[in-house]
C-alpha cells in the first residue's frame, strides 16, 4: 500500500514531468481510440459486405481438368474433348436437394431452365441473311428459354440490376413463386403487343401447351450484345421453379437445366463440401466455385483506410514510445539519490521498480481515460468523413436493388422485403468506442508504458545504493 | 557478565569485482559486537571503514569470511528485510528524502518495515522527541532543518522499527561540537539504556572517547 502512496506523492512532486508524460499518452490515446474505432467500423463494414452477398457456392465445370491434354490443332483430340464434355454427368433437382442436405449449407436456391416454343406469341426475331455485320439474331432451336426461380435470392439478374422491372401488377411478389405466372422482356411484350395480366401460351416439341399469366415486364440493362436488334434476354421468360418442374414432370422428354446456389456458413469449408458432393454423386469434372472475390471486391477502399489507420497507429506508438523511453531514462537519472535512500532503508529492488511502474500506470490511466473520452467524441465524425463513400455506396446499392424488383423509392434500413435479398444500408457509420475498443486501448496504452520503461526499470536493478549515496556525499 | 553478541565478523574480506585478485579493500577482519554497547571503528582514509560499514549493513556481501547477525549468516538472509527490520543506518549526510517532511521520512521507514500501528505520525513525533526534536518540526520539510536537526531525524528514522543495532557512518562529521555531543549522548543512551548495539564509523576523537570499545582499521598492504 505504501508503494501506491509513495507513487502518488512522487506524481504530485514531479508535476511538470508527469504532465508531459500525460500529454504524450493522451495524444497516443486519442489517436489509438480513433484508429481502433475506425478499424472496428471497417471490420463491421467488411463483415456487412460479406453478409450482404452471402457466402455462395455454385457448381461449375472444372475447366482446368477438362482442358488438360487438349491440343486444338489435332482433329482427333478435338473429338476426344467433345466426347469428354458430352459425357459429363448431369444433376437434377433431387440431386441438388441431396447435396443441400449438408451441415455446411445454411440454405440454397436454384434456377431451373427449359426451352419451349411459342404458341400464342412469337419469338422476337428479325431474320437478316448475310447482313453487313455477317450475323443473325437468335440462333437457338427453340423460341423461348423459360427460367424458373425458387426464390428472390435466386434472381441474381434482378439483384445485380441486369434486369429491372418496368411494369408490375400489385402484390405480384406475393404470388410470383406459386403458379403459372411469368415476367417477360419489354421488347417481347412490345413485339407481341402484350400487357400486364395477359395470358400467353407456350408449347413443347410434343405439342403440349402451357398457359401463363403476365405479372410483370422487365427491361434488360446494359445488354452484352449491343450489335443485336434485341437484348439478350428478349426471349427469356421468367417464372418460378415449381412451374418449370410441373412441365418437366408432365413430359419426361423435356430436359431441364438446374443451376443451384448454396449458401454456406464459412468459405473455409468449401473443400470439405466439395468432397461431400463428390461422395453424393457429383461428377468429378465439376468443382465448387465461391463468390468470395466478388463479396470482397467492394471492400478495397475500406481495407485501405483500415491499413492506413493501422500504420498511423503504429507510427504514433513508435514515436510516443521513444519519447516516453527518453523521459523515463531522464526520470531515473534525476531520481538516483531517492533510489539510493529508499534502497538503503530496505525497499527491495522489486518494490522500487513497482513504485516507478505504479507512477507511470497511474499517469497512463488518467491520460488514457481522458484520451478515450476525447477519442470517443471525435471518432464518429472522423470515421464518417473517412468512410463517406462507403456510406453513399451502401445507400445507393439498397435503393438500386429496390428499383430492380419494381419497388419504388428508397428502401431504408435493413432491406428485408418479402423474400428480398438482405442488404445493409448505412445512413451513417457509428464508430463506437465500445468496451472492446476500451480494452484494446488499455492494453495498447499500458503495454507501451511498460515497454518504454523497461530500460529504466533495468537500470534501477543495477544501481548500487552505496555508490549513489557516495556520489551525493 | 558479558552481553549477548549480536554481530560477529569472522575473517571477512572484501574485494571489488573489478579489482585484482590480491587487491582487497578489506582483508581478514574479525570483530564481535555485543548488545548494549557503543563501538567506534576508526581508521585513516582508505582503510576500509565505509566498506566495513556497507558489509555490516548488508549493502554489500563479503567476498570471503562471514558476518553473523543474531546467529544468522548475512549470506543466508534477505538483506532488504535485514536493513528494514534488524538494523538502523545513520549517514554523515543524513540521506533523508528532501521532498518529505521530517515525520514523513520517519513514517516511510515504518511503512517499508510493514509496521502495523494505528497512528504512525504520533509514533514519529514520539521518536523525534526522543532524539530532542520538538513536535513542531514534524511537518517541516527536512531541507528547512539544520544539520543537527536533520541528523536527529535520521536517527529517529533508524529507530522507527526498533532495530537491535544502529550503524552510523560519521554521524557527527558535519556537526558542531555542541551538536556532536548531543548526538553522541543519544547514541550512548540507545546503547546503555535501551540495550542496542551502536556501531559508529568515525574519525572523531570525541566519539572514540565515548565508545565502550574502539576498533582500529589499518590499511591493507
């Protein structure tokens, strides 16, 4: 107890030096608080990006494996490659359901596509033989590709903004996933003079007909093929997967194409999941692909700010540590006589070291508290300024997805409409100085104080009290 | 009847760590010190007086030989504890902490010893009065005291935990004759009335005259 008392007496006695130490630690504490708050915020944002995109896994060809030994110059080799591709085993919806029954998978969705011909409507096509661009629009054998989605999460074209609803019936999304309802391209609607709630009929190769009601009309943005009369999706008819499933169930000659997307708990489990899929019958020419790169692509600026903050903190700590080191060494030299007297009257080296450490820790704790307070006040505005772009980007993204699905106006806060993909929208970023930041600050501050005082503490151990007192005499 | 021997120095030698193997600051010293007596150790400059004092007070350990305090070899005991419990040290230059008052210096020594008494300040004032200092000096910063007063504070500090032995290094070296006499009277009382062993390293003939026994240190070689 007397060590604390002595420490406090010494702090009061050496006001000038302790105020100087306090100011240095205060500056470090402010910088550290703001930096840690920014880092935490950036980490939250990155996590938010990850969660906004979900951890998706899709099934794709293992091209590297398939193209192994491929020599395009040899006709035989080309035929062999063709056989190799054709012999890759297909997978069905029941396979997908089997794959999805895994501890690594949180949820899944899929698209189910088939090809049908028009019955009551015509395919949007303009036949131009040998036109000046040497090309023809739409070379498919069928009129239409009917793509069924099992949930809004599966409607990636709408999420990314490739498709955007331009007209929609009221409460369309309440019924869109159950029944013979479709969304069609605006160009196709114009071509066939169709409007909302009109009914269209399609037919398969065997002459069976299927009737659908139009719930919405969409436009394709930024079509990849700008040299075409129509957009790529002009003859794509969007419906739900159960409608497609009903068609394939009613006619086994229709081959459907399933494209599943699995939401996993952790990207680290992809390899294990892939092994599990193979064991459940997935052809080894397929591999699992993730959206990790895409999910993280928007975080580069945040990462830059994060790494800048870290560098700034490290530099502040190094400079602050050096200054504290020098002050501590001067402190010990100035107080040699006191050390000599205390050692002579029986204070052990350990107790003496403890007293000096206590002095520093008391000053540090006061400064760290003040620094945390000042840092807490300033960190929010600093973080918001630094991360301003991220805030506006996240807001724009939310609004854009809302528009793509035909929801007018801004969709604020957590964008969780009926079956809507989850995207976090920020109006501001709260760089909160929470308990975690305070603990980190305390750890950094005290570590810095202790590390910078190690040399002076070692020198205490080496002082001979008799020598000190002789010098004094 | 002989008093109990409290400290025995047996063939003690001391050589500085950086000195040649035969270059001893102190060589083959043997003394016995009893409770209730005042001893003077005298010798010319360089004879090793201060070195002997530092060995007795546990600030250094002897290179050869033994120093036995109350039956225990100093090599085997915690010397910090020894200094803040068993012996009191008084220096020529007082070695008080200048930023503390007289009573605070004494109380600090009690704190280091771990003394558990309710009113340490009262005890400090009693000790000050015992060495001839009035209560009004208690809160005075030691730098505002005269040399004799400071030395009295230093003696009071050394008595604060009631040690068995007082070791003083030229305690009257900076004092006038009258003060020297008063300080020596205090030491004499401590030895003869309170039964403490008082060892004074000195040049002073007056100290030697008062001492029950005088040891002469001669320079080695």
